[in-house]
C-alpha cells in the first residue's frame, strides 16, 4: 500500500526556519519525483515545488516566489523527502502536502499525504 | 505562468443532478491536466488524470474531457458523498497551477 506521511509542522514566529519531512512507503521511492503543495486556511491549493529523481540529477523546481527561501531534498536510503523553509512569513501559514510524481500522467500526483500544518505568527 | 480559470466557483445542486465544472487554460497544455476532489480537513484525491482518464477506484459517474485549453469535469448523477470542492491542476509548464476551485453544495 502506497503511503505518504508528512511531519514536522509547528507554530513558530516570523523569520524562523522549519524542516518538513515526507516519509514514503509501499513503492520504490527512488523512482519517483516528489512534489510539495500547500493550502492556506480557507484558500485554494498551491504548488510549492518538486525534486526530480536522483537518476535525473535530483534537481528542483519551485514556485518563483518561494525559490529563494525554500529547499527540497531527498534521502533515497530512508525514503524521505524534505522541505526546508527559511525566513518564514505569516503568509507561509498553510497545510503542506507531499505527493509523488512518476513522470507519466497515470502516476502523477496519484497519492498524497495527509498534510502537516505550519503556522507562522508573532 | 499558465492561468487556470475554473468555473463556476460554487454551485448548489441536488442528488441525482448532472454537474459540469470547467477549467480554461491561458495557453495550450495538451492533456496535462488532472482533477481533484477535496473534502474539509482532508487531502486532495485524484479523480481524473491526463484530462480524461478515470483514476482506479473512482466511480464511473465522474468523467473528464477536453484538450488544449478547455477542460470539463462532469458528474453524471450527483451523490451525497460528492459534495466537496473540486480543483483542476495543469502540469504542462512550470509553475504548475491550480484552478481556483469549485465548491459543490447541497441545494
């Protein structure tokens, strides 16, 4: 059974940093790019960024407004994808979801984690 | 960036009604689009991929159509469990972008 479990969400003050984890199981993690999305309270869904497979260089793409503060990495030996967030702002308050991306349409964002809540408030 | 204009933003319908939700892309995206259902407090669930392919396990009353710039999600006979918010997502060009969402409510 495919499972994605996010963790690391917290309540913190503006300017702080946080690292979220997405632990995967039930599939060959190394074969999948991993994507992060977020959803601010009462708002729609937003793409944050993704990391390619290590075979494809493990490079990343981000929403333009986030790429100077956010970093995505992966540990294929532990089946975990990470989202590091720096210089957090109140507008980063959201539920953060991870999803897998198998490249082709049928394996693109077919499974999502349950989400982890990040609250940034003074 | 590709803008996804989703309509309507909300609708009220009765059980058994046929419902259609559309997404229009600001430029052609081939069929690189998925449809997602989200219930309050839950993660999105994929219903349709590559515009018209039904996700395994999703009831056949859901269908998707379109290509290029115009896409439609149709629910042929609305059921009580279908009251939710629906989103389209294009993955043709970075940044990947969602429609604004359509909230389907009970009439």
